[in-house]
């Protein structure tokens, strides 16, 4: 099945930011494009706005003047839906209301030809439900672009319950021909990205709500230790708190209020107060003129220990041993099966975040997961009240000797990065097991759609087959609400990994 012929006209209905962006993508790819909006005059204004953006592309030497003029000649506002009759694809980007979209497509079905693909750009509604209003739902599907559509490469090609394979394949190949990176997925709440990304926001908000750390510190740890492009608080301020919360609420409701997707009360209060982020001037942070950005908590300098004793396999943190030696600190290794930890002079323990809380043990400091301990510039530590000041100081000094800034946070099980990554990995395995998408498409979607440093399945392989399951098991024991209970798919993956490791030893 091949992509749509470039000589065939494509229509976009709805001329807001997303509609204009999608139209520009199709236009630059070479299609004649028709723009329609129910509000008189908006389609013409949108065509002018697209033309202005094409001018800027020429100024930046990303488009030639000849190609710009040809694209402008192919762009035409439509005053009536009937003018879309000869289009081979109609993409809708109107209000996120089911009845509005259903009515639009019912009307379009009586106008366009039988071979015309009908697509919705919805991010929160069921593709199946929208297509359910059609006499021929087989040609209906989702084409979910990401904002800004001309710049972001990802397109989720969503098959509804009744979507024909041929229709989905043609749409997929068309998106590829437009220079995009398509991923195929089933019609599930949130599709791929908005489903699997929920823990990135939810766990940051949970740490905040439990007084574990302030937004600036949590964001810094996610960036400087976890390798994420932005922290959860600054990212939701950029997206818009109302938009982000609406998507979270939609996914939660669509999964019948599954506790894994429960919205944040703190974010709800932020939205209710009108602090919607950058667009309103205030969100988690203050963007008004003269406002100062809060600094993350960074510990004062401390003396490192003279030596550490490594007991057991440090797993994802094994690289630390080389870094400690390079810093001139002696590492004594013991092969005894005493767990996975570093023992400090005086007997205090330094343990990689595993979903347990420091209050369960004597004199323990937890350190957070890092994407790459060598490249990480900040590490979070947590300790309980009974942790000795000496152990906390030695732990702080150890990481500072490795060239890291240290943020000491509250006694939060699973810390910040570890709990977030474990939950993302769990949702990814669950999505694969339920046929939402392939491992490859999920990893591609999360890297391109939300700029994750690694795809969640790739992260899972790097951390070890049972790492995420063990972290979530411990978190579930600490907080037995069901939020952290590992999925059946993750249990199966962990068990299979154990069997493989056992057979190779």
C-alpha cells in the first residue's frame, strides 16, 4: 500500500494552531491543501498565517522562494465543506467534543468520495467512538500530530476498532512521505505517548505533595540525574496546567478511574487558582517580569569518606565504583551476599533507591537512579530521622567528590528518578502486552514525542529485567493503594529475565 499521490488534494478542517500546522506539513510535502473552518473568515486568516510562516522559512533558508511560491499556489481556503469533495484525505482538528466531531464526519461522509480517508487529530477522545457515527468507519482513523506539527516528527497513526488495515497502512505511509516518523497504535486512552507519559508528571507531583522536595529541586534531579530534557513542573508550565491536567483526567476517566492514572490534587488547585503556567504568567513558577527563578536545594560541601565497602552487586549503579576509585577513594569489595549497598566508615549504608523507605532501616541513606552516573551532574539523597548526621555527611561528601551537586530530599520511597522510570517501564510493558503498539514503536514514540533520553523498553533492558518490578513491589508494599502494583506483563518480563539469567550462569 503506497502513500497518497502528491497531486491529490488534502483538506484540514479546523484552523487553530494544530490545524494550521498540519496543513503546512501537507502543503510543504507537495499536496494541494484546502482549509475549512466553521467560523467565516478564519480559513482565509489561517492561509495568510501559513503564508507568513513560509516566508520565515525562506528567510531562514529552510525553503526556497520557488518552493514557497508553489506552496502558496496550492493553498486554498474553502467557504463550504462541499469544496472538499475531491479530497483524498480530510484531517479534523476542531473542538475536543465527541458530538462536534461526530457531526462533522457524518456531514463529510456525504460529501467526499468513497476512497477518501477521514482522520481525526484528537489527543483525548476515542477514535472508535468518533468513527462509530459513520456508515463506513473502515476508512476512519486517528492521525495524532504533536505541537508544533511542522517541527515535531512524531505522528501516532491510531486504528479504531473498525478501521481497515488498508486505511491505516495508507495513512502511515502518507505520514512517512510527509517526512514524519509514524508509529502505529491501537485506540487506547492516551494512545502511546499520553498513556505512558503520565507517571513522569504524576510521580513528581506525588513527591511534592508528600513534602519530599520543592518543584525546583525535583525538576533539577529529573534533568541532571534522570537525563530528561525538562522537569515535570517546568514542562507542565510550558504545556499549560489546564491542558496537562485535562489530558490526565481524560486518561484516568477512560480507564474507569484506574488508580495508576489518578490526577494530582495539587495540580487541580493550581488550575482552579488560574495559574496555568507560562501563558498566564504564573504556574509552578513565576514568569512575570522581574520574578526570580527558585534555585534547587544543593547541599553544602562535606568531607568524603576515606573508603567505602561495596557489598553485593550495585546493579544499575555499578559504574559508581569506578568513579569512586578515580576520585581517589578506596573501594573495598566483598562478595558476600549481604545485599546491594555501599558501607561507609562507621557502619552507615548508602543504598540505591529501591522503593523502600529509610525509616525501615537503621542508619541508611538512599541515593537516586541516574541515567548515566558518569555524566550526571546532580544526585538526590534521602535519609530518615534516625539516620546519623555522620552517615548523611559522608554520603554527601562522597558524591561531591565525584563532581556531583547533591540535593538532600525528604524520606521518599523510590526517590524521584527511580520511581518515575520504574512506572514508565511498567506502563510500556503493559501496553506491549495489550497490543497497543510494538516495543520499537513505543520507544520511538517516547523519544520523539516527549524527548525521553531512552525509550522505556530500552531503559528496561539497560536496568535489568527485574529492576522495575522489584522497585514497584517495594513501593506497593509501602503504599498499598494499587498505584504501584506491577502489571502482569512486568511480572512476566521479570520472571523470564530471571530464567534467562539463571540458564546462562
